[in-house]
C-alpha cells in the first residue's frame, strides 16, 4: 500500500490534470503593454501591485512572446494556434471587416468547449464580424459564438476605430431601431463633423490619422452615424469589462470555465476612468497601465471571493509591444522621462525586434505552479495546443497548425523545455524574426517608416535584408554578427524559409 501511494503521488505530481478537476482557465491579454511597463519587469515610474502579486505567486517568463507585433494577427494566432501570415487579410482589421476566423475553424474556445468548459470572450475583439461585412443593425454573424464561445461582450474593433458600441452576443447592445447605426469608409455628407473640420472642438488632439468621425471629443478612424443610445464613454470601458467578467465568472463558478479577458488598456485613445487619471507621472499612458493593473486585481479578488483561485490557471500576456505616439497627443512622449516601455529591448509595436513581441508573460495556478522565474521560450500561439493537452482534448490533424504543446514549461515542471524555434511577424508578415536558442534572425523586407513614435531610443537600422544577433550579449539587437557567423546565418535563413513555406509546424 505504501508503494502504491508513492507511485500515485509521483503520477499526480507529473500529470495532475489526470486526477484533479479540470482547472478554470483565464487568459488576460493586455493591449500594447511593453516588457518594461510593469513593476515585476523593472518599471519604476508606474506601480502595478496586482500584476506583481500575480508574478510573485506564479511563474514569470523572461522569454514570453506574442506571435506578432500588432493586435489582429496576434489575436488570430492566439485563438487559432496558427501563424497569422498563413491566411491573407489578417493584418489590422478595418471597422467593417468580415469575420477572419471562419465557422468550423478549431479555436482555443472550441477545444475547451469540447472539454466541457463554459466559454466567454469579454473585451476587445478586432477579428472582424459578419460575412461579407458586419450587419450593425441585425445579427452580427459569424462572430465569436460561431467559433466556440458561449458568450461575448465586445468592443468590435479597437477603440480608435469606429463604432464605439458594445456587441452583446450577436447584437449591438442598447441599439434603438429608430436610430440605426451606419458605419462607412467615407463621410456620409459634406457637413459630417470630423477631426479635420472640427479640430478645435477635440479634447484629445490627433497627431496622424484618427481625424474622421468624432465621438466623446476624440477623432477616430472611419465614419459612423446613429446608434446614439448604444455608444459608450471611453472612460467606462474598463469598468464595463470587469462588471461583465465578474458576473459571468460567478454564474459559472460551479463548472469549468474559460474566460478570454481582452482588455483595451493601454491602446489609444488612452482615456482611463477619471479615478485613474493623474495617478502616474507618465500621463494617460501610465494611468492606463494602472487601470489595467486594477482590472487584473479585480479578477483575482473575484476568484478569491468565490474560492476558485486554487483551481484556476491564469495566463497574463500582451498582444504586442509598446508604442508611445500612436496617433494622439496624450503626453506619452513628452512625459516618458527615464521609463523604458520595452525594457532592455529595441523596437516595439509594428517591429520584429524583441521589443515588438517579447512582452510580460505570467502564469499562475495556485498549488500547481511553483512561484519563480523561467527563461524558457513560450508564446501565445502555443496556448491552444497546451490547453488541449491540459484538458486531454485531441486536436484534429488540420487544427492549430503552429501551436506547440509547451504545457510542462508553462506549468514550470522541472526540466521542461519551451520552444526551440519561434517565428515572429509584423502586421502583414513582410518582416519576420526567428528566435532559435540564444540567436535571433531578423528579415527586414519592408523598411518603410511608420508615423507612430514607438520608442525614444535611437538605433541605426542600416543593414541588409537579413541580420543576425546574439541575444545574451546584445538584447537590444544593435550589433549584426552576420559576417562573423556565416554558417549560422545560412542555417537560420533556411529554417525561416522552411517555416514560411510549410503549411504547418505542429508535428
């Protein structure tokens, strides 16, 4: 009997999911949060006690990545487990863009639904709705409910793009049929107020773009009219997401659940609730980080109150690296001081340098994940296959084409290894990065300058299409060692080309 108990204890330690109830799973995705933007990754100018607590009680990854340096492709690959560049049209989605993930596609949500989970997405979507475009006054199908989610409360695109309304399951919430919502690419008439024609009325000025329809005193990308009763205040987004999330968690506390909490913080326009404004010396960008940290704390409080923390796996990540001026005058550049949003790395949003895709990445599962720090390479694209393994849910051959099962590394199991090779892409996959061990290959096909101010760090981007960096000595990727490492360069170019040409990388 003693020997049996010892064997049982060993098996439980190695594979607890075989014996324990399936854990609840919450993926918290920040928007444009950089590696250096939170305290546990070195930030001093902004306080993030709730994220720091999550890290102290869980596993903080120093090589945690998203798969792309803009929002839509990262969110696509997070849910589908497939690199976004494999499907055309997965760059940043326009206001009237169709659903990018088609019904019948296996997703993280559909995998967990098969495993008996209740599933919900609350927050920013930005993966398109409808076919061939959204029907804003009717049923917004297909959408999240057609790819595995039971419930959604969405910001349909991103808040600098119209319309500023919530989507509740298949309908625009609070929409008055007597005041229909119209969304278009051109102004509805010559008298329509925009950020260009009525710039003097704006309470947040624009620097580039973001000068079309005005809502809440802020210019947006795109045009819309109507739907007045359905429109929200920017300041209320964070509270709305938390209220909905807490209610949904409580309603499903007696069964396994999966919540994809997709915060809009700290994306532009940064307009956090009034109670957070002025909380940091960094302007609204820093204040939005504080609001995001508050959101994390509120979810953790709910889990504690409902006694769910012991059986809930939380993964915190970001959809891409940081950006300062992304189209609005909000003090992000002027008030930066010594704060380094990307930490020690170069680049940020839109870039395939490390600052664009290496972001905060934390996993917590009380009683299962031993607190600590991990240097293993993990990525958001791998969560789908890892959750399938966690819940013993078989993956179809044609599903999750690039998602690797990195569950042992995610849980911090002794000796567990993360990814051996990770491809990173920019918005459309023209520029690519390949991380293999300590080495990083950058393919820079498009050197076009962005109007966004991503960082105040200066770097010389002169060089060829392919550049090679040794990350332990050069985290900022400033010294191209291609000439000194011709064989390694050749090997990594061949590996990158192989990944791009292949239909899949999941074995």
